[in-house]
C-alpha cells in the first residue's frame, strides 16, 4: 500500500518500488443534517484515506424509504456531485435553481467562495430514496470564485466489453469526457456489469483511484480477488493502467479517480479550506447571515445553524500510513 502520508511524487516513487496495493474500507453510518431517521453511510473521508484525487467526501443515502428535509445550509471551497439511483430530490439554491434531482441526470453545484442550498424529497410522505452525494475540493484557481450550478442529462456512455457499460458522470474515463465543468483532472463514472461479465477498467497510471460498491458485490482482481460489497470502498492507489472486475450477478460500482490533489485541505462541517482561520470566518459569516451565502429561493428564515467549533485548532487532512 502506498504510504498515505506521502505526497504525489513520494507516492509515485514508492509504488514504483513496491507496486500498487489495495486498501478495502467500510462506510460508517452517520446522521444527515441532524435527521437520524435518514440512513446515511459515509465512505470518505476516513482516517486511513482523507481523499482520492480531488474527491474529499462521499455519502450514500439509501436504499431506504424516508422523508428528506435538509434545510438551507452553506458550502465553501467545493463542488457537490449528486448522483441518484432511486427517487427524486428537490434542489434549491441561492442562484435561483429549483430542480428535481432524478436518475440519469447529474446535478453539479460549485460553491466557489460561498453558496447555500436545500434538499427535500418530493411530497409530504416518506418515499424510496437512494443516491450518492460527493464533494470535490476546488483548487486555488477556482475556490475563491463565484458560485455556479449546472445540470446535465444524456451523459456519455462507453461500452466496456462483455456487456458492461460506463456512464461518465464527471471528468474523463475510458476515452469519454463528461460535459460537466470540473477544475482538476478527475474521473467519476458509474459502471454496470451484467451477470457473468468480466471487464478491464482502463486507468491513468499517474492518478489515484477507488472503486465504490453500489450493488451486486462485484469481484476486483488486485491481483488477489476482493469482493466489493455494497457501501465498501476499495482504494487502488496509483501506477495502475487497468483493473479487472467480474460479476457473478448483475453489479454496479462507481469509479472515483483523479490526479493527486494539489494541497492538503482543512475540512469541517460543510466547508473545505486550507487553514483554520478560513473555516472560522466562513462559520461566522453563515451565522451572521453575510451576503456571501445569499438566500435560498423559496425559503423563509429556516436554515441549519452551524455547529460549535471544536476547542482545538483545525488541522489539515494529511495522508497517513
């Protein structure tokens, strides 16, 4: 396994000597917005793995029947990537966006220096829900900029052979590129493999990758076989040009990949920054109703208050061995 405290150049040197190794991590259950009736499993960040490329956060809410009510809340320094499997969620934000998040469509929100949004399930009753919610850390060149929101349908689909397909959600994968505006070299793709299928997933050797189990428990050759159970994340490291995955039954997984990120980050609550002081300032601005976060369309005074800061100084998330 690559030393997780190594920088990109150190990691490349070590894996050149040792060869890439894999790390299997299980998601942990967490509350979402304080609503413990929602079943949410978090795969990123973890103590052993703070990031995969620019990917710094991954929650899966579902599969479950629930009523989602996530009131207006802020973000800085990141992009939110919402990828549904089942159900619809209403997204509203300070830019005036009011859209239904549904299967097959990418909803991408770029916070820049500040944005706020809300997420509601449709209707007043509990409904079937299942989706991935991911964050991408923004590089220095974009994290202080203006907020943005975009929606993409008809994303590129690549035939991988043996009946398997990949939908390229963001970035580039298997020769196809998503139309979504991303700011670091990155890959995010949903891969579906039919029962009995076997596929070689193409990878960029200088990038790091992870595979996320969604359904069907596919088997990954690392080269030793690893079963990718639902909610588990298999970190593949760097210096691989392909990985073999086979499915005994119909299976779905999500590929995360990207160039090792340019900087260590400080991540707290809904904020991604580089230093403790940035996080403190963002929290104070949110609590004070500062203009940088605006007002979410269609909402009144309801909002999620920021939790208290810990009594210790927030430190950067560094790779650990």
